[in-house]
């Protein structure tokens, strides 16, 4: 560990429960270390199986120096490869979606099967052994139709995440959903400020009047609990789990994290639309609108907010030390007719909320950049953010 990082970490230990020192939000060397220790070591959401419906459907996921191709092969298996040609290293697939019978490199046309095997290498010597030059595999896991990749050579197991969240996710049947809408919001701030913001609802009252008008999560614990009894009853009738799955206790562990909690919307809200009325048909096996919202953490880096009729997945992708993309993916039932999904009303809440978050997170970074900035204490309502910072410090130590 670099000496200056050791010093910073020691100093940070002297201020438990406080935000990070400035260097953590600005230093390019720390950023490089974070890529290695966190983003190249953890499970990250790449795409949804509905985007890989047929053999040859491919999606890329790009982060920092890396790009991953995820595709459905001829046997309908989901495969993930480093998007790096084994000839001289060119990117093979462009960013985004593509449909390919084979994966052909645009440089000298080396061509790979959807299983990653090298099939064609033009004009190479007779004794060239193609079997030695298949695409490099990237670890991939599918859970609830969400496809996760892990760039590590020895990825931490994902099994515990799956087993702990299985029953909470089951009624939504996310494997039978489709991506209905996608947005990416570039935020001029270090990635940790976006995560810190997302982990706490202390700011929801002052910053998100639209969210606070419907979600009891914006209240402190005592007032929130007063809405809970009714929700538990309604959720049970609707077939939705309200069982809390606590964030993994060992925040220092290298294992991916998980979390589930369902909290109440206010009385007349069936879902997260402006008027509280449904925006899409009920998901999965859900029988009724219970008036709840599930916050779910799948692995350490991916979050889902699930209502009875739609869900929004969040991915925060660092683009540089001071730019982060907040990416949002909206899901509805796969068999919902276009006419049964009111896209505008569905995307409204998390669209306006993310625009507001962008503003406050960027203002946060501007203040953190100041010579007058010093780490400040998290409030009790920001306990999850304080926990996140503990986890972060353990990870990069
Ligand atoms: S770099 Fe891909 S074929 Fe040459
Ligand atoms: Fe927010």
C-alpha cells in the first residue's frame, strides 16, 4: 500500500463516523486502486436476459480500461468474454447492443464463435494452433434475469447473495420482465459521492419533494415504523415479502453484499407515480398493489427499487476520478403490451429524483474540493452511508 494512503487511512480511523478526507474524492492514484480493489473485484450488473433473447444477441459492459461482451450462444447459454482480440488486442464489439452470428474483429478479421473459440485467423502459418487463442472468459452469473459479470480471476462467490435474496425477489419474477426504459446521467463527482448519496435518505426531505410525497423511507425510523403494520398486512395479501434481509454483517469481508427491505408508500399510493395510480400490469405472481417499495442490494454495487408494477435498477459507473454515470434501468412484465405501460408516468419519479441528485452530488463535490472542506459527522439517518464508508475503507486497505 502506498505510504500516503496508509497515512490517510490512519487519519481516517481517528474520525469514525465521518465523511472521507478530500484526497479520497480527488486523488487519481486512489482511484486506480479502487478500480482494482472494488470495480474489477466485484460483481457488477451488465444487462438483463431480455436483451439476450436469441442466439447471437450481445451486449457490452464498459468500465474504465475494461470492456466485456455478454452474449447468448447457440446453445442458449449466456457467455461473457473480455472484449479484447487475441491477435493484437483490438476491441471486437462496439459499445452497446449488437447481433452477431460470430464475433469478428474489425482489425484483421480474426473471427470467434459465440462460445469464444477462435474459428478463423486469416493467412496465419499452417502450424498456427487456433485452439490456443480463444477469447478470455469473464465470470458471469444470472440472478432473477439480471446478468452480473466479475472481472476478477478469482471472483468471490455469488451464492450467498442469491440464497439470501431468493425469497424476496421471487414474487417479482424479474426473469420474466423486460427493459422498458434506460437513462444515463453523467455526474461531475467522484463515484463515492454518488453512492453515499444513494445510501441515505436524510437528504430526501429537503432534496426530493416528489419522492418524499409518497415514500415513508424519507421519515426517521420511528415515524416510518408507524406505516409498517398496514404494509405488512397488505404485502402478505399481495404475495410480496416484507422480511428484512440485513446487509451482510461482515462489512470488511470481500464477499459481495446484499440487502432487502420493503417500506410503505403513503396511503393512496399504489406505486411510485405522481398520482399513485398504477403505471403497468402487476409484476410476476403479485396479486395486488400493496402500497410498498422494496430496496434491494444485489452484490455490493447494484441496487433495485421494486414496486408492485415496475422496478428501477441503479448502476453507478465511474468514468474518471471526478465523473460518474448514474445509469437507470426500468423493468416491467415481459408480456405487458406497450399500451399497458405508461412510460412517461413510470419514469417520472426516478427521472426527476436523479436530476435532483445530480445537482446535489455535484455541489457536494465542489464543496469537497475546497481548501475549507473537512470531514463531517454522518447523522443517525445516514447510518447506511457510514456503513458503506466502513466497507470501502476495509476494501481498499
Ligand atoms: S487485432 Fe483483432 S484481428 Fe488483428
Ligand atoms: Fe437522492
